[in-house]
């Protein structure tokens, strides 16, 4: 394989690993936003799950159990957000920001008082396909949670676009008053969407810790939750385009890590800021050009 092909394979492999946590969380954020909730707390879901997965893996000795614990912690954050925003009607942006600050503070403190070890889930190598030139190793030699996306992406699409639950969910996000008049429990559907988002964002954060890195570092998500929100906006609230945005941000982050290692000299500050600059550009370009859910970020109170 030529040097260029090796360099390309290195960047692609890194890009897939970095895009995977974003893709998991984006599948959840996509559902939440289609239901009408702009879920700012996705950062808290990912960060809490990342810490919890390593902490539980330390206690049990199993990275897989840690991964499941991360999903549960993400679901817990989603449940809290849903109860505060769509049961007790606290402003959803305030709830999201408070949860982000709370989880950041808690995990930053707990990581200093404990001595967490290293834990990683097993790597899976697909025979024959792994030997394909350029794309073989990046696509078919990965930690096993990555392959869950093959099921979760079509499942998420089917739930939103083809199931009765998804029809009610989209109605809650487009016109909650009309949905309520037709017997749909709007705030219940929004809480359920946040729970789904919490599970998948938790999976993304847990994968980041026990899949990609193998340990927990203070503020290790480093704003990835906000990149997820930008990816949904970039995708125009369509799942396929949203995942394309995750791939774009993941590749930008991969270039930050891979280019210096491959011997290319690029301004380090520019490389570090590249994914976030892309996210900002995406929001500026697509937030007004794509049709968003009609009641996105609008609270709903049932008039009795």
C-alpha cells in the first residue's frame, strides 16, 4: 500500500472512532428535537455516562457492564430533564445548562478523589473484509459497540418515520395544540423522546470512555454534546444528513490528531478549533435554510 493510502487509512480509522460517539448521541438528539425539545443537556448525558462507565467497570472488572451503566446514567439525566421541563414546566434551556454544569462539576470532583483504572471493550475484526485496501481496517477492525450503529440507525429512523409512536412524536414537535386535541399526550411523548436521547447519548459517552480512550479524563467530552446539536441542525432534522454531519465533525477532529503524527505541519490552534468552527459555520448556514420542527423549543401547557 502506498504512503498516501496508509495516511488516508489512518485518518479514516481515527475519523470513524471519533465520529461514533457523536453518531450515537445524534440519533437520540434527532428524536428529541423532532418531538420539540432542543436538548442542551446532551453534553451532561455524554459526560456523566463516560465517568459512570469507567467507575462501574472499575467496580465490576467488566467494561461491558460499565458500558451498560453509562447507558443507564444517560437515561437518568434524560429522565430528570424530561420531568423538570415537561412535567413541572421549568425552562428547558435553563434545565439543560444547569445539568451540564452539575455533571461537569461532579465528575471533575469525583475523578480527583478516586483512582480510576483503564478498561476497554473488546475489538472485533471482520474476516476477509478487514483486508480490503484503504477501507478494510478503518471499517472492519473496531471496538464492538461501533457496530451497534448498524441496528440503531435504522431502528431510530423507523421509530420516528414509520411507527405510530413516531407519528405522535412528530405531531408533538410540529403542532402540540392540534396533537393534544387529537388525544396525544404531548409532554409524555417529549419525556419519552428525552429518555431515548439519554440512552443513546449515554451510549455515546460510555463508548468514548470504555471504547475509544479506555479511561476517564476531566471534561473528556469537551463540548461534543454541542457538536451533536450542530450536527442535527446541519442535517436539517433528517437522520441521514445528521449522521453525515457527525462524520464531517469526526473527520475534522481526526485531522487534528493525525496530521502532526503523519509529519504534516499545521497551526495547532487551528486544528484544535476546526471541529467547532465547522459546527458554528453549519449552524450559521443551515439553521435558517432548513425547515425545523414547528414547535421546536416551545413549551406546551395543556389548557384545562
